[in-house]
């Protein structure tokens, strides 16, 4: 692997720090979760998600969404010509794209999905909805696979499955929220079969048994695709499996919470209880995902173009070998827990001060030190305290989310 010069290396580190800072203020959940990834993968994943965050903001926060999307396409053009705009995220993303040979079709698919959002596209059936999910989430799943050094077409197809399933979970949870913003993602055919006139319902979005049946169908479809994805998770590098498995389990649990609420995604937004999250996280760390699906199952029709794009690309060098991984020392895992607790505390403080933006100073940069083999292990009781603190913080955030959803 070519080495960076001293000046370029320092500049690159500053660019990575800028990506990390963006996620620390805009995507704190991913920022916290990234601490469960191996260090050599964490930076590239951070850059990838920073670019995705930038794309979302350029469209969602722009007064002219079409213009914001056009600017992102221009920036992507500069990335793929190797001449990024003078922006730390663009520079860092260009490095990741070139180093890992990320096909242009993948980030372009993400932008296409954003464009579908801008024009308010609706989806006639499950297949067309999967085509949308493939662009806004399956493409990100495939890019994450490349970040982890995985290019096997079958595993990439399963990574796309995971992204699509997660997006379907989000859609099932956010039916009411989307409707109030003028967006409808539920398949129009399913609504018609349930006796629901989509246009009339959008005028007065309310929950009904018929609507619940449509949401249930969507959750069952998501579960089917989660099961397809499990075979891919089982073939990821060992140090990456816990984090990806955690994401799969936690997102699928969104569907279970929607079911517990009587499939009512209109009256409130389903929030997985804090204690349940911690229990599921423990499950993801210390258990394996069973699968009834073959790794070699063909991709979903909606994600075939993503798998094909990856298959036709090749990296100059692989970011990480899939063989010969050593298990993560338990004290490093404990350090990750401690860092996640610290991040969750910042999130709690930020939410508490949301009505007074000046109440908190901007977060100060931290100095990250790689764990060394001779580090004294963190006592088990400190790790237990971290678990307890995570439970407390998640419960507080859950209560705040529920308050905001009912008062907003």
C-alpha cells in the first residue's frame, strides 16, 4: 500500500477529523456505533457516512432541493475525476473512492434515490419500492462491504439486501411522519387492495385496521430480506460482524415495536425501549446469526445493477484481508463501551439544550490513542457500570423522543 507523504498524511488526518466532526454533530448514532468497528475500517466508514450525511443535508436543508441535488452531482463529478472541490469531506471521499475502487454507479444511485424524493415519486408495487430502497440504502450497504474489503459478488448482494430491509423498516415506522410531510412510500397496489384511496388518505392520514394490514405486509417483506442478508453477515470479516449484526438486529426490532403498537405508525413513532436495545446489542456481540438462506442466492432484481457494478470494478489494493483476523481483545471492547457511553452523554446534553442552542460549547476534538497489547485491562465492574449507564441514557433518550413525538 503506497504511503502518504508527511504533509499529505497530516492533511488527510485533518480531513478525516472533519468527517468525524460532521457525524459527531449530525449523525451521532453512527458516530457512536463506529467505535465497534476495527480502527483501520472505522476511518473509511466515517468518510463514507459523512458523504452520505452531506448528501442528505444538501437536499433536505436546501431551500431549493433540486439545486442542492445538482450541486452534489457536480461534487461527485469532481470526486471521480480525481479533482475534489476544496472541501475536507470531498477530499477524503475521493481518497476512499480511489483506494477501494468504489464504482461511480453506487454513489450515483444514492443521488438518484434522493432525486426520487425531491420529485415526490410514489411506488406502485413492492418491486418499485425496492428499487427506491436499493438506491438510498442498498447502495450504501454495498459501499460498506467494499470498505470492509469485501468484493465477493454474493456477499455484496447480501449487503444490498440488508440496506433494502433496513429502509423498509424505516418506511413502516415513519408512515405517519412521511404522510404529514406529503410523502407516501407504501405500495399503491397494496393500499388499493386494502380498500384505501391513497390520495384521500393523504388528505387525512389516520390509522385503521386496513392500513395496519398494509404495514404488516411491508414488515413481512422486510423480514424476508433480513433473512437473505444473514448469510452475508456470516461471511464478513470476523471483526466486522458484531457491528453489522447489531445494526441488522436493532433495525429489525423497529418492526417488532411497530407490531407491539398495533401496527399504528400514525399516532406515534415507534421507539425501541432502551433496555431492549442493550439486550439486543449484547445478543449481537455474543451470538451468531443463523440463516436458512444460501449465500449464492441471486440479488434482488432491484439491486442487480449494484452487484454488477461492483463485479466489474477492481481495487488497486485491498483495504483489509478477510483471513487471519484475531479476535478483538475484551479490554478493547470495554474501551469501546466507555466511548459509546461518553458519546451518548453528549447526545443527551445536546437534546436537553435543543431549545437553547448557545447553552453548550462546540465539541472539542479528542485525541484517539490506539490500544496497545500491554494496556491494563479495564476491570469487569467498570464494564458493568458502562452497561448500566447505557441503559439509563437510552431510557432518557427514549422518554425525550416520546415526549417530542406527542408534543410536536
